[in-house]
């Protein structure tokens, strides 16, 4: 198998990392999609289980159709057991108002208090209705006595509806609220009962408008998708609504004919048990759907957990496998060859020239380093050989330098000696010249018959001083001899008639000339020595 280069390994690693990143991104996208679905379901569950919406449903349900207002109007019209329904419904309303007050806080405290005050007003008025009916059953008169102005409560309920129901997306609970509102308080049943009691066309108009709103709410509920139970409940409600619409037509005809409230109530009675059961069924179905969504949510959460664990395991195993593979490949193509080359280079640096890295000299980057190390080894061997040659040359150079130093020292010594000799020659030459001059003076004095002149005996050269002393002794003896001869000659001449003996004079002259010639010969010899010394001075060393 062809060795893998570092560049190819880097490219392969990048490809593997890219593939792993894509796979991880795809898995993350899948988890993100699942989380998004869960988030939407959680949002839906939160909306379905909004305690404020549920409380508003309970308030409106217990206040309107089949609730407090409905029971109040029925008790006013018929008396009987409706007061028990009133008590139950009013208690449920107050309980849910307290709950809503805790959940909404002080922001809607005034609205909740207005609804609570309206409930208390109706509770007070129903006692009045009960006492009056015990004495008189004229319904229209009783209605005029116990009429309650609930406009503030209606406005407060509308404020609460805007704050709770209209906030956020629509849900089945919110549509059910609108359906109960359309059929209940300030809706169909409320205006229908007021129309029966008071016979005002406005109540008829408001009741018909509320019926239309109720039918719209029924269709809005169906748009969420309903099961068979919900569809049956919605059909029951639609049937009751249609019955009330028909009864509105009947009531209008009877009112036009002058019928009383009691007569109208007896003629337009509608069986509402199916509608009451339908509301209970829809509430239960919403709760069941909520629980089903919650169970599905838990199942998807469990799936998400399993997916996350599986993804974590896959990523972990993938990272471990990739790391081990990467470690093996790096160890095989980088670390081991690099360690061997490093060890070889260390041995080469320590001077070991037997290192062989040819086993790693392939076509990879490490192989190029191994080939470069081999060339380095060859260069090192060549450098060692050259170093040994240079060491030999260095030794020869050191020997030559020592020889040169010795010759320089000898030349310096020779120069020093030559300088001393030169000074000595100069001194002797000067002494010779002085001695020669002195001898010349002596010769000149001898030629003039003067024998008492003496040579200076102080010279640098000892032998010249000795020569000067010898000449002075010779001159002293000659002077003494000439004096003695002169005395003898004078004495002889005085004894001899006719003056000095010519032979004596001639002998004295010859003696003087001989002395002069000897001194002249000595002076010439000194001059010859001086010339020899001068030639020696200019001779090359």
C-alpha cells in the first residue's frame, strides 16, 4: 500500500470531519424538528390548560345558559326548584372569581369585583322574588320590582374576556367560552327571557344576534376537528339553538296577540337537558384531548430523550472511533517515523555516523525529512573528514607559527645583538678615530721635536686604552732616551772641540724618524681597522 502523505491525511481527515459534521447536523436538525413539534404541542397544551380560560368558562357557564341568570329568570317565571340551581351556580361563580383574582392579580380586581357585586345583587333579589311569589304571582310586576342593572358587570366581563380569551391563539376552550357567552349571560337565553318578561323588540333583536354568534361559534369549534362524541354534542346544541329561534318567532306572534309572560313561558318552553349535557360533554372531551396531548407529549419527550441518548452514544462512539483511528494513523505515519528520525538526528548530533534512516525514505513528507536527514548524515561524515583534515592543517599551521615565532624571537635577538654590536662598533670607531687623531698629533709633535705630548688613555674599549698606555710608555721612554741622549750629546759636544758629532746628530735624527715611521705605521693600521669596522657596519646580517 502506498504510504499516506500528511497532505492526503489532512484532506482525508477534513472529509471525514465534514461527513461527521453533516451527519451531526442532520441528526441535530431531526432533533430540532422534534423539539419544534414538542414546543408546539406544549404551547397547545398550555393554551388548552390555561387556568384563566377554564375559570372564565366556568364563570360564564354558571352565569348564563343553564346557570344563575337562567335559573333566576325561570324562578321568576315559574318558581319551584330553580332557586337551588341558582344557589349552586352563584357559588361556583364566586369560587371561580376568587380563583381568577388570584391568577390575574390586581390588574383586573375592579372588573372581578363588579361581577361579584352583580352576583350578590341577584342573590339578594332572588329572595325578594321568593317572598313576593308567595304573595302574588304576577310575573311582570315582580320583574319590575327585582330588575337589576348589570351593565357594569357586563362591561367587566367583556374586559376580562379581552384580557383572557382574546390574548393568544384560539383554542377549543376559548371557542367554548364564546359559545357559552353567546347562549348565556348577555346572550341568547338572557335576552330571550327578558323578551318573554318585558316583550321589548330590542331583546328579540339581541337574542337573534346572539343565536347567530352561537352558530358561528359552533362552526369555529368544528374547525378544530372533532370526534363523534363532540360532533353529537355540537348537533344537540345546534338543535336547541334552532328550537330557540323557532320559539322567538312564536313569542313574537303571541306578544303581538297580547299574551302574558306566563302564557309566553308556557308556550315557548324548550327541552334544554341535551344542551346542558352537551356543554358537559364538550368540557370533558377537551379535558380528554388535553390528557391525550399530554400523554403524546410525554411519549414524544421519551422519544426525544431516547433520540438524544442514541445521538449522544453515536457521537461518543463516533468520536472515540475517529479518535482511535486518527491516533493509529498519526502514530503510524507521523509519530513513529518522526520519533525514529528525531532519535537518528540526535545520534547524528552526538557524532554517531552509522545512523541509517533509509527505511523511512518514502514519498511522504516524513520520507522527505528522512532523505534530508540522510543527506545531513552524508554531509556530517564529509564535514568530519574535512574537520580531521583541517585539524591536521591546523597542527601544521601551529608548528609553522611556533617556528615563525622562534625565528621572530631569534631575529629580535639578532637585531638586539646587532644593535649592541653596532653601538660597540660606533664606540670603537670613535675611539679609533680619537686614537688616530692623538697619534697624528704625537707624530706631528715628534716631527717638531716635541716628545712630551701624551695620548688620552680613557677609551670605551679596554684594548685601545691599553694601546694608548703602551704608546705613552714608549713615548715616555723615548723622551727619556732623547733627554739622556741630548744630555750626553751636549756633554760630548762640550768636550769635543768643533761642536756636536755629526754621527750623533744623524743617529738622533734616524731614531726620531724611525719612531715617527713606527707611529705612522701604527696610525695606518688603526685607519685600516677603522675602514674594516666601517665595512662591517654596512654589511647585511
